[in-house]
C-alpha cells in the first residue's frame, strides 16, 4: 500500500514538472521590432499650413521656383551671357529665380560691348557693387509687361523700374517697340516667373536720378 502511494506521489510530481517545462517552451518569442528609445512625433501639426510643412522638409535649392524662371531663360540664351554674369556678380540671381513675376529688358552681349571702353569692367568691380545693382535693376520691372500691353508713344506713360526710376516703354507703331533709347528686338520670351524682352542697348540711369 505504501509502495503504491509513493508511486502515485512521484508520478504527480513528474507530471507537474513536465507541465512547467511545456509552459516555458510555448511562450511566444518577443517581437524583434522595437520602438525608438525616444518617441518622436513626426506627424505634422494639424494647424501647420501646407507651405510651412514644405519649407520645413525641403532644402534651400528645392525652394527655388519650380520649372524654368527668368534667370534660367537668360542663362539659356547665348546672346545674354554677359547679362547673366553681371546678374550673378550683383547677387541678383536668387531674387530673379525665386521672386516675381518680373519683366526683364535684357541687353545682348553686343549691347554691353557697345558701352564706353572700361565701363563694364568698372561696374563689375567689387567696390562698385551698388552701382551695378542700380544699373541692373533699371532693366527690371515688377509684374508682366507684355508687348500687347505697351502703351502708344503719344500717351507718354512712364513705367517704374525695380529701383524706383521711371522707364519709357512705348509702342512707336508699325510693330516697333522701344524702351528709353533702346529698341526691343524680341518680345515676350516666357520665363516661368516672368517674361524677357531682348533689347539692343544697355540702359544706364543718370547719376542724378
């Protein structure tokens, strides 16, 4: 009798031990994908505007006007390489690439070559940066001035340049357009954030203006 009791107790203890081992081996493995040590909320605030989100996530180069702009138009035209170099020297390239709309009256390389000897070189000197900016801004008008919107010469309507000085943009009749004493050779060249008119002379504001 005692022997049967001992066998029963031993069997019960063996089953209990086996039950514990089975429980341990059936524990599901831990998920290997762990959360970040520090929780970071990358969800945009519901109050943030679309432009604000864009500005926070894009680098400076990507904030430049998408697609061609007036600066690209000037850079792509071999007739305007001198103008493009002057724009870069005056640090107006970012303004023309990102702002606008602008109307650019763009002198050709031949127009710059026609300046008095040494005048262009003088403009490009670092000490004359303000003078160069003043000259270049005299070729820029805020807004889009298309050929079809140029007023007749007899109306005498002034057009304000970017530096605040007046320009005389006028229709002479017979398809001839002029700005001050320069002829407009080609009109309405599209530039994304504005338009470009090609002209045959550099517009030089008077020192007293």
